[in-house]
C-alpha cells in the first residue's frame, strides 16, 4: 500500500482513454491512502519570458507578480513532494508525449527546487519516490526506436531524483487492442503494492 499517490492524466480524451482506464487499475492495485489528481486535459501554461525571469530570481527577491507567475509551478512541485508514488498516464501522440505533459515537465523541472547542478553534474532533489508510467499507443511499440515518450519520461523523472520507475504498456492498440490490453492488465497485476 502506498500512503499518498499523485495521479497525472495526460490524455486529451476522458471517455475511451486506455491510459486513463489502466491508470485506474494501477491505483486500485496500489490501494493508496490518499490520491492527489492532476488532469492535464485542458493543458497548462507554457513557459514564457516572465516565468523564466521569475524562476531565476532568488525567492526572497521576487516581486509579487513574479511569485504569482510561479504559483502554479510551486503547486505542481508541492504535489510531487507530498506523494510517495506517482502514476502518470502517458499516451503516445505522434511518437512523443502530449504537449500538456511536456508543459507539466517544464513547470516541475526547476533548478534549485527539484534538481541542482553540482561539480559532478545535475542531481535530483526528489529521491525516495516511486513512479509508474502507464503508456498507451495506437501504433508505436513502447521502447522502440520511434518511442520518444517512454524513455523521455524515465529520463525526466530520474533527472529530478525519481529513479524507481516501472512501466505498464498498452502499445500498438490499433494493431491488436485485445492483446495489448491483456498484456497491460498482466503488468498491472504484477505490480507490487
């Protein structure tokens, strides 16, 4: 059992979304005490010059406008910090992650907040957490040379310190949905609670 779980849904579809359905099953399997849900279907703001300026201004020197510009990012980071486990629905759109999920990554990958630079390279600051990626694709085989979503998400999570990453895949759904979903369900059942 997981104490607190952060669920992130990135599918633009609410009805008929395989990644959302499988994420439900993963959460049922883990039986968290508390679940925080972040649905990215309506998107997140993209980084702009004002956000970057605010982010690189020391916290104690930020103006009220700069603090407001970073408020959503601070909330998203706090959600990760409060979670023991992240379950992220990752539909593969055009070989990569949905734009909304990339926007989430941009909001949470913050120097000095979720990672820091050291003389030995970047070091993630959110260690001790577990992540489960729930990957769904129509035609892209997960882990293949044309899957730019799964390894990207593994890398990003590792970059911020989350190295314990499992993957549940329902890939090539347009080729054989029954086999893909059956395989994914077996992977869910094999997850340690």
